[in-house]
């Protein structure tokens, strides 16, 4: 099963379910102290919770700013942990590639948002 995360009307991230869940869990971990509600929404979007769907199209610039900061930190942590940090070393590079693609989409989505109020 794959996850689906709609960033904009034109950008949709659709990785395998385990990648989707891993990225959302890592983002939620980074966001929990700053925005527990957003962290809970990410966890609630996992494949085992609702079939793996999250729609960010109506989110504001502030939310995208938080998501991007969390994604950057979580991605850096994953890279620092290396292959041993993730349970399936043979899929580590694919996870990093998908995580980077997700970050790229978030940056593109952020640029489409108006300035924060």
C-alpha cells in the first residue's frame, strides 16, 4: 500500500506505505514540542491509521514553514544515523531519495503560499 500526500493541486507525493509512515513519524517527532496538533495530524495520516492520506493543499505558510524545518532536521538525523539507524539497510538509499523528494515538494508548496501574517 502506498501513501498519498497532496502538497498542492499540482504536487502529490506517493511513496510506498512504509516510506510514507516513516517520514510522517519522523516529522511528528520533530514537531511534537512546537505544534502537537500538527504532529498528531501527521501520525493520524499513516497507512495503518487512515489508509495513508494527508492533504496539505489548504494549509497556510506558517504550517509549511514548520513542516519544512521539521523535515530538514528529520532528514539530517536520518542521514547522520546512516544505514544502521534504519531497520532495512537495503532500502536506506531509497528512503533518503523519497524523503528528499518530499522536502523538494514542500519547498515548492511553500513558495506558492502568501507571506506569513
